[in-house]
């Protein structure tokens, strides 16, 4: 059973490195791609990159690697991407985990969920940075511990702005959207985030499970073993094993 890990904004495959290593030691087949336009793929001009690009990255990986029975995991912005990829390749996806992640409805962009103040702030930052094409990573809120900040500062790259502004639009009619089993993990220590709304929205809904970490939003990097153990436990609980 392959596990496909999708990173959040401003990050890359490096964000999942330690969690992926732990999952492989547990016997899982793990894929953790870097999305176009960031990290080692930041050489692609940001004006050529959108949310649709990232959805195509992940859907294409599943298709060309001929993956089936996939457990797909999205952290933060990665929730936008896994929603679109599972919508494109539903026959390949057996389960989905949203790790403190955006959960869009068809027709919604990340900015629609994050709100107009966030959208305006990011437009202004992008305009100052490179004429409006990409958004540098803002200071963490709450701030990261100094040892983590020093470790990652050089690895984050600016995020193409169209990944924030472009809506996800389902390629399927509403009656055709049959989602696999899904699990939402809330990082409860990240106060006043939109992810609290998503967690409340799905809690108790048919087809959903939910759980929490008493941890910050950056848990995938600050505590990768905790994340790996939770992903493994969810996969085991769903019977998603080779």
C-alpha cells in the first residue's frame, strides 16, 4: 500500500524526509514529491505555476508510477492538492489524511478559506518581492524555536501566488464525487487557524475520522516520528496494508 506525502506551501520533499524515513522502516512504500516551483524545483518560473500544476504533479505521479490503493496525505496547503488529485484519480486512492490542512469545496481557492486579509497581505508581499508572482514565507506564528528556525531558514522558498489564488474546481459532477475514507488531524496548539474550522466541520460526519496533536502546525518537521506513527496507525486501522 503506497503512502503519498504532499508538503505544504514554501516547503518541499525535504519537509517529509524524517517522517518518510520512519514510515519506510515500518515497511511502507513511500512517495514524497516536491511540487513544481518550490525547493529544488524553484527554477520553474512562478508565473508558470498554479494550483492546477500541483494537482497535475500528484495525479501524474500516481498515474505514471501505476499506483493503486494509495493513502494520500496532505499537510497544510497540501490539502488543496490532495483534494484535486484524488478527484482526478479516484480509482487509485484508498484513503486520505488531512494533516492540519485546507479542505476546499469545489470552486474555492486557498484565499477563499484563509480570508480577504490574508489574501491582501500576500498580494502586497508578492508585489514587493517579485512584482506579484510569488509569496515569500511569512514569519511563523507562533515563532519557531531558534534551533528549528536556523535549520530550515535556507530551505523554504517563495510560493507561486497562483497556487493561493486559483480555485480548485472538481472535474466530476457532484453525484460522481465519491470520496474514500478520510481522516482529519488537527494541530490544536496552532490557535485561531482555519484548520480548527475544518476539524469541527468534519467531526462526526459519515466517511470521516478525526484526531488531534497537541502540537504546532509545523509538526511534520518538529516531530516527524509522531506524525509517522499516526499515519501508520490510521493505515493499520483502515486495513491498508500490502
